[in-house]
C-alpha cells in the first residue's frame, strides 16, 4: 500500500504544481482527481503503541516545560494588527483555547512587523501589518496566550524576485513560479536557511515561546521540473537537505529556549517519504519539539480511512490520520515529538455537492474527540479568514 500511495503523490505532483500547505481548495481538488485509484485503500491502519500520549515526552528535553497543552488558532498578521484581534482575544478568554499561531513571515515572504534589524532589512522586506509588535506581545501575555510565531520558509515570492540566484530560474532567465504565481527559494542555499533563522531568533527575543516553520519543502512536483531549471545544488538529496535545515534551525535556536515546530502534510505519515518535495515525516519529526501534521478531512479523497467522502466523516478521518501518525512515529522512541495536528474549521465547498458538509461546532467537536480518543491532547484550528466556532467543546 505504501507503494500505491507514493505513486499517487507523484501523480498529484504531475497534475497540479504547488497547491499550498493549508490551501482550503487546491489540495482537495488535486486529491479528488485520484479518488478512483485509492478506493482500494479501505482498511483502517492498525493501532500502534500509543499507551503514553505523544503530547508528553519526558525522554525528550522540552525547552518550554511550563507550556500548557496547546489548543490554538491561526491568526494572520492582518488580524493580529487589526480590529479582528479583539474578537479573537475574546474567543480565547471565554474558551479553553490558549494559543495563537501568528504570521511573522507570511506566505508572500513579507516580514509582518516593523524591524530595525539590519540582517533582516538587508535581505527581507518588512510590511508592518502588525504596527506595534511590542504592544501585541504584551497583550498576548496579559491574556495568558501561548504565542507561536509562524515563519513561512521556502515559499517566498518576495525574496525569489529580489535574489533570483537564491531561487529556481527558467531557461529564459526568469524566476520559476507555479500556476498561482508563487515563487520558492532554494533549500540548497544556506543563505536562505540563515535568513529565516534570523527571523526566528528575533521572534524569540520578542517573546514568542515557539517557532513554527511552514513550507519546509521544495515546490510540489519539483521532481518533474528540476532538470529544466537552473539552481544551486549539492550531492545531497532533497530529503536530506530539508531535514538538514530543520536540524540546523533547532540547534541555532536552542540557546534561546524556544520550541521548534514544523507543519507537514498529513498524508506524509502514510507514505515512505515524499522525495519530490523533500519531506520525510520521521526524519523531520525526530529533529523538532512539535510536529504539526495538517490532517484536514477535506484534504483526503474517497477511499481514505474507509470513507467514501472523508470531509463528511470528521471523526473517522481524523482518527485514521492520527493512528497513521502514531504508527509512523513509533520508530522514533525517545525522539518522538509532541503531536499537535492542524484540524479543520472551514467548509470545503470546492469538493462539490454531495462530497462535503458545512463545518461548525459539531464537526470541530468530532475532530477534537477523535484526537483525544487516540491520545492526542493538543491541536490547532485553521480558518484562513480567522473565523472560528465559538461554541465548540475545546476542553477544560
């Protein structure tokens, strides 16, 4: 079955380009095209050894020992610096939600706050959606919110345009972009590593307790494009390069006492490795404090976890994805990180009539229950517009 799923990943890459990490449409569309091929995957995975919750790991040194069991929401820099922040603060004050994942370097590549750090202003492009980051951090502390800085790493249109030599160049000299116009910088360039880590270090000094790296990968379908693009590379394969960045970032940030987390495709737990994009679930997980698989039910197509329409079965889909994650991580032993999945608080209407349901309180509750029933106590909610279900049972 692993071979079948790997072939499907390659098919996805071949037909779609880069659909986005947390895309609320593109990944669902791509997977939908492969639904006939994966109908045979209708057996639930065996439950691995999960007697000890993976949200507690005394064998792995935690730089944030006093951190709560994180139950968080995604917050754009625009929301964090604007009127919506008051609504989001009120939501966390009134529920068991206790954390915000805030864009500090966003999907375009903008640094989202005002910085005078010459290392960042020389390479990066500040766009201060968050007008007063010091005040924002003080507000989070006042409301006892665990702050996580989201840093989008290798998807960086701004830097790719500014430094084409750090990106992927077409034969005509133009910088490569996917169908959506997004550009990536080259994971083989250590300058790119150091720049993103410099942003992370400043985030830590600002008071963020955790650095969450996103888009830690090559563009989707890269194995189909690599031979036609000009870019710096070494003898190392893509998987080792990506895992190498994660390990290097962790080492660089250790003296600052922050956790390091990485977002990763949820289905990566069900394949040996996604070699095209350079992601190996176990290798990346072994180097971080927290792994955040994106297991949105809408991103699995027909046949996954014995479900005809996974989006319409939030409990069963999250349960299947969580079991697969545990099974993939069992081999890590005392290097197993905290498992804190991204779950869905949006409606995937792009799946088409009859293949999706409206998401709200009941669907969020079902996903959280599936996590808890399988020894996962932490989660993050994704909604691109930062509109979350206020009446869900987020726990105590």
